[in-house]
């Protein structure tokens, strides 16, 4: 029997206690926009409450956008950026074969969320992709960017070309792994386009839905346990991806993909105060909406 939203949220809060996505101290008391927050009233459908939720919120239910708050507001994407790198990587020639990649000094020196890779170590390109999406490891991410495009700048150039191709007109990438940069920006609406592009790659869906896995250096001397940063996986029924992000500038970000009983929900949160509880409540509202009323027949609010 599915857990209630409050029970899931409590479990996620316990799991997330004291943990920040980029390995930095959490920023508390961050000012956020007040948006309409959907709540499920027990046995009485959907009700509303003004509550600080996120800087931007977009919920798509069965292909229809049902919640759209500040979706064109340009905000920092943090590690949601890595989805763009993953798409670029899988569309590149170097990723057509699973080859060994040597870790550079620059990759080994990455900060924030990282595996602790050492200069000169070699890992399979497929493992670097997995570490980038599952553990959001910045050292693996930069090594992947260098492998597919020759340099971080080359990867950024390809990522911006991808964003133009997808119609992400309000997006500009400056760092391939999502580190804070004054000019790096995107919107919730643009991120739905990126999510759709990512979902067209079965390999990304497979990796994004993996809760845990192990990878190793080519010589087998060191192994790394990857744990997915998406705490909804295995906690919220139907969630299969996609990506989390956190930096001091961006706050807590999330692209959540959930599929249940033939219904697909896509949720984008940028600068969220409590992304896990907010995600649970909005996903609950979305599935309830799909069951009680066909999407598109009148708005939530």
C-alpha cells in the first residue's frame, strides 16, 4: 500500500538530514518566492495554501502543464546542468565505444560533490557517465566533459548548441558540471525540454533510475560506491529519475520523473526550500488529478 505524503516526507527528511548535494554547508533562511502550493485534503480532493515552495515550479501531468509558477524566471541550475552534458556525451562519437579515460589534474581537483578521483587513474567512460548522473560527482563529470569534447569549454559549447536546438532560449551554460557562474542560467520551462531530450536516451533513464552501483578504476585498485542523490527513488512509488542539484547560489533543485498506472508526471523545482516534501505533495496532487479528472480539463487553481 503506497505511503502517505507526510510519511514519505518524514522519511526523506531523516535521510537528508545534514546532507547537502554539492558537499557544501546548507544555506538556511534563503529568500524564496511565495507560490500557490497544492495540498491534498484528506478525502476532499485538492485544496490550496500560500506557502513558500520554490523560486520556480512546473508540474506536467500526462503531457499537460498543470502547475506553472515563475517558469520563465531565469535561475541557476546547479547540477541539473549535468543532464545536458549526458545528452551531449551520448550523441558524441567518443561515447560510441566504452573506452578508458585518464583522469586529468583538472578533473582530480574538482570541488563539491566528488568521488575523490586521482590524477592518472583510468576509468571506463560508461562509469564516468554513471558517476555523473547517480552521484553527481564533479570529478567524474569534468573527466567526461574532457573526454567527449576535449575540454570543459568545448563541452559547454556543445551544451549550448544543444540548448538552442531544443528551443531552450532562456538557457546559457557556462560550466559543464553546474558550478556557480554569474552568467549560467536556465528556466523551469527550458528544463522540461532538456528532460524530454534526456528521456529519449534509454541509457540516461537506466542510470538515473539506479539507486546504487559500484565502479572501479581500470587496475581494480580502487572501488567507488555510487549512491543516487535523488532520495525519491525507492521512497516514492513510481519515481524513476531524473536529477538533483544544489549549490549555494542555486539552492536545492530537482527534476523528478514519475510513472504510475500509465500516467507520467514531470516535476521541475528550482531554488526549493524543501524539495523532497514539496515534490511528494505535488506528485501526489498530480496523480490525484489524473485519476479524478482528465488533465487539461480546467486548471488546478
